[in-house]
C-alpha cells in the first residue's frame, strides 16, 4: 500500500488496518513483516523484489 504523508499518519493507518483485518476479516497481521518505509531513502521488499 502506498501512502504520502507523515509517519504518524502512516502508523495510525497501519493500526486501523490491523484492527480491520483482525476484527472484521478474522485474519492475522504480521507486525514484523509489515513495515513503514520511506520511499525516497529506502527500498520496500515485496515478494522478493525491491520496490
């Protein structure tokens, strides 16, 4: 998921998404694998690819 904004907002969205997945869809959310990455300074790793 891409997001342009402050890190605090990204963390809030991540928490809300985790709650939705857990409560509504009964899915687990891996906090170790779900990272907030700054796109200009770091690459995001997804399915073995650097994005």
